[in-house]
């Protein structure tokens, strides 16, 4: 045995074993280490939104976990990753859309959370409504007010059609409390549904969020009720004859100074 350990054959075998070990060791050094990393709260882009349509809900952020060489993982930032949903040929209503990703070279997607998004699409609508002016409280004692004027007298609403369909009136409210002189003020337009509930949604845009309202106020030094009497002119054709005439209201109250 001692003679074998001293023989050239033994040294040759040891040399071969050492060479093979060194070869595998060097190869292991040349293979980069891999790792995984999670990227959180990534913004999802929306592509190919059909013309005349809009998103009726916010697009949530998503999380991605990537796998790849440690050096590549470490040097990757959120701006290097693209996440999107393709809405080509999408229809109105709520539907499920799968997320698509574009990653830096050498990285592999492990998972996406969530993997799909539920998005609601609606048509872009427009609606023009006449403004209604309502008054509350009263002018000072001994004074009277005339019907308010408003400029402009209508507003145009734009936004998701399903929301616009809920709006039944556009109202401006004027507070007359204690007025003794003419009043002019820019006031907000408030939207209401058919049940009298306010419709407040930032997705609805108004052409004029505020409008000018004017109210003439005068001192009631003299006032009286006057019967409305219709005035007629001309005669009906021979085959027709006039019937009764109804006036509503039958009286009005007028006010003014003694002058």
C-alpha cells in the first residue's frame, strides 16, 4: 500500500480528481446566484379604451413578484416594469380583464396579485338642463322681492351616462334673509335626483359650476292686488264662437313707491 501511495499512478489519480474538483468549483463560480423580489403598488396602464367610452371606476394598483439573477433583481426598479390591461373591443358594464406585463431581460414573473381586474366601462354622455332658482327665507320687513334672474339660465353636464341619467334637476338656491337692496351673487349649481337627493360625483363635469343670480328688492310703500282681465281683439270665423275664458292666477299683487 505504501508503495502504491508513492507510485506515479497514485499521483496521477489524485491529479485527475483535483482537476475535476477545480473544474466544477470554477463552473459554480461562473453561474450567477438567483433570487426573488416583490414589487408593490405598481400602476396599471389602460390601453385601447374604445372611443366615446370611459372608465367608471378607479384602476387599482397591483403587486408583482419576479425571479432572476440577483444582480438584475437588485438593479431593477418599478419604472422598469410595465403592467397594463388591453380594453380593445371592450363593452359597457363590469367585466374581468387579465393583466399583461413587460419585464426587463433576464427576469421571470412568479405571480401577480391580483392577476385580473374588474373594470366598469360606461359611455361618455352629455346633458343640458335648464336651471331652477329657488329662494329661502324672506327679505327684511317692509320690503318685497321680484323673481330672481339667472345667467346663464342652463348648464351642460358631461360624464358617465349612467350617472347623468340619475340627475333630474339643476338648482340654485338664493337666501333672501334680511335683504333691503338689490342682490347679485355667484352661486353654486346643485344637482338632484328624482327623489330630491343630491347627486354629488366628481365624475360629473358642469359647464358652469357657479352662475350669477340677481334679485331686485324694493321697499313696499304701496301694494295692492289687481284682477287680471284678458283683452280680446278680432272676431272668430262664422262657424266658430267663443266660449268661456279662464285666467290662472286670477289676480296678481303689484308693489311700488308712491311715485
